[in-house]
């Protein structure tokens, strides 16, 4: 009920960022860069202990700045205050400890509060740098004809993000953050050297973002191969359950197929569906085998 009231207040005030366009709009930027024969460099960030390090006082300050008054902010303050936790092993419990910072994980209200706190991070980016945020998954990108220009813009953006994170209590891991240089130009092109906390951010050939593998040429071949392996494991379970003497009935097999295999194929299909036909055909045997078993 508290979450419903909270969402009802926040929705019309445009205090939530537009998370829904994160991956699709990002793909459009990559495609546009390919069509214009430009370079696009994207940096994918890893936030260390995102929920555990969320600044509680900062959440209450942001809610006050949004104009939230009355009993709801008092409820949220009491919700965050004096939280305790303990570890259970079997039937034994450890000593209770007070959680001094962060929001309690597993609560439906914690996600909303975390979004409120991290919302302003995209406002720190320069005009040439685009940012996309989906809860605690963040990446920024810059498009240009010259790598030196992209490198300067992204370095400025990272410095501003780092300053914002220091003020608001978040910590970005330079060792776990990575980048991808999306480009289809022929010839040798040096990757940019971008630093964070004195360490060079590693430029990879591919990166996983929201469960999808993005390679630097957006062929999605590596993602399709990974997806096929996952579906093959689920297909083996379906083969066992389809035994004619003791196996499941046809309706149950169809439900298992939709839950264990088809759901994996559907997830992200709007993104990797732009791959070549020869790449997508690698998933056809999985689909056909499952239908024959059902």
C-alpha cells in the first residue's frame, strides 16, 4: 500500500527517469553510428554494493525537494531507521547488527527509493554524451568521427559521475567496469584510453548488459551461441519428461516449453532480432526439437 501511494505521487511529477528506453534507444544509437560511418564508444559501469551503500539522508532530502510532505515521508524515514539483520545457519542465529546505511534488500519499496537517489546521475553528463540507466545498470556512450574527441568527452563525463558518486555515497568499480568500441570501419583503429580512479577502463570485444551480449560489430553471434547453450540444457529436461511410458502429458510439456525455452528465446528478441538470418537460424533447431517433443 505504501509503495502504491508512493508511485502514485511520483508518476505524474516526472521524478522517475525514463528507464524503458534504455536498451532499445541505445541500439538505435549504435545503428545510427554505423550508418554514418562513425565511432561509438560505450562505457558500462558496475556499482559496488548499490543497495547497501545508498545514502538514506540523501533519499529523504530528494523526497523533500520533490515536494513530498505529510505522513508518507515520515513512514519512509521510520522504514529506513534502525534496520537490523542477522545470519541464520540451520537453526542457529547470529547476533543482530544495525544496518547503518543502505536500503533493505527484498523490499518492494527499496527499489523505488534507490531509483530516487540515483536519478540525478544522468544530469551530470555533457551534451555530447548520452546516458542510459535501468535501476542500477548504467552505461554512457559518445559518437564521433575521431577517437580523440570521444575520449575527451567520455573522460569528462566519468569525472563528473565520479564526483557525483562521492557526494552521494555511491562507488563505481573501475576494475569491473568495461567499455566497447562499436565500429564497422575497416583498417586499424586504436581503442580509447579512459581512466577512472587512476585505472584504465578495459575495452572489450563484447559486454553483457541486461542479459544480452553486445559485440563491437553488433552481429549478436556470441549472444545467439550463448542462448542456444542455455536452451539446450532446458531441452534435455524436456526430453526426459517426454517419456512415452511415464512422462508428462502434452499440455504439461507445452507449458514447460513456454516457461523454460520460449521465454529465453523471447527475452531480448527485439534487440538480437536485427542479426543476420544465418545467425538467427542457429536457434531454429532448438525450437523445432521442442515442438516435436510436445
